[in-house]
C-alpha cells in the first residue's frame, strides 16, 4: 500500500476504534437520561464504527498482525513498556497533581499489565500445557489469571463476582 494511504488507514482505524467506545459511553448516558431510542441509536452507530475499524484494520493486517510467535513477543514487550515506563510516569504526574482517582486507576493498570506480561512470557516459553483452559478477567482492574477465580483480586481487591471468564 502507498505511504499516504497507509497512514490514512492507520489514522482512520484509531479514530473508528475510539469512536466505538465513545459512542457506547454516550449510549449509557442516554440510558441514564431515559432516552432509550437515542441510546439505541448510539449503540447501533457504535456497532457500525466497529465494522469500519475492523475493515480498516484488515487493510493493514500485514503491517500490524504477524505470526503468533511474533505477536506474543510484541505483546509481551508492550506490556513490559507500559507497566515499567508509561504507567509509572502517569502515576507520578497524577500524584503531583493530586489526582488520586486517576493515580489509582493507573496503578491498577500498571499492576494488571505486569501480570499480562507474565502470562505472555509463560506462553512464549511454552509453559502453557497442551490443554485449552479458560482465563478470568477482573472487570475492575483488568487483572487476568488462568488459575481459579481468586476470593479477592490481587490487584484491586474486587470480589469473585467481578470476574468475567473468557473461554468457557
Ligand atoms: Fe495488558
Ligand atoms: Fe481487579
């Protein structure tokens, strides 16, 4: 793909992906304001933006999606970078500005990302056994485990009912 078009596709993909989440938030707001039809409108358009994002991603798949070994390694590196550099910087800025709620959200994210990195690392070194087993994801902080659902999330303290199972 030619350079300018490729850049535009990448920009469009990020824009559509963001719109998807923004519109879902708008839908929630419309529900709160007892505007069910407007909520549905936002949800429908969100779904459409998801279609656009997926279609645009497919255009640059060769660029963004490699073989699984490479994808695992890249994902591991990204988690390491965000947990060791990006989030610690964000936490510091939030603390400097007295933004305690944001600081807590960032610190939960940092801790969860480091667990993500460990899971990827185990997959890279083939510690995952030859069975397909479910993961459990904390819906408060994003902590992920392939063990049992903990009584208390080790990152944020959330109870078991806050966990969502992926793969069952
Ligand atoms: Fe992560
Ligand atoms: Fe959690």
